[in-house]
C-alpha cells in the first residue's frame, strides 16, 4: 500500500453503509412500536398492552448496544466483531419475535460476506 493510499483510506463500501443504516432504522422502528403500544393502545393480533411495550423497550436497548458494537467494529475494521454483533442482534430479536429484526440481521450477515465489504475490512490502516 502506498503512502497516498494510507493517507486517504478507501471509502466505506455502499453495502456496509446499508448494514449501518438498516440497523439504525431498526432502533427507530422499535421506538415507534414502543410508543404505539405504550401510549396509543396499538394492537397487533393478540399483542397489546404494557407487557409487549416492555419487551419492545428492552429489545430496543439491545439493538442500541449492538448498533454501538457494529459502529465500533466498522471503525476498527474488525469483521469478526461486526459478524458477532449481528449474531447477537439476531438473538436479541428472539424474545420479541421481531421478524423485521431477524430479516435485517440476516441481510446484514449476508452483506458482510460480499467481496467489497471483505476487502474494506482486509485493508490495514
């Protein structure tokens, strides 16, 4: 790697940005659902009330923690950390039966195996 490439490292690939944005949007979705269930009496099938609101709130806190781990992994170029955070994110979605959370975690995991993302993490500082 030349001196110029070290000064101007490769930009993050668009697919890595997709992983970042999807996980950020998942937090806002969980917040919206929490507000809907807690304050506006939202009902989805048989799910309603404070019990589901509390589950969604704790799920959102888990999403925030894994989002922080994803950001840390991207900044430190740790693909192992990124994938571990995505797996934990998937597991956090299980108690709430958050199918959108499952889908976003699977999409993120799949995108972490693309050549452009693997190349980004393979480049050294």
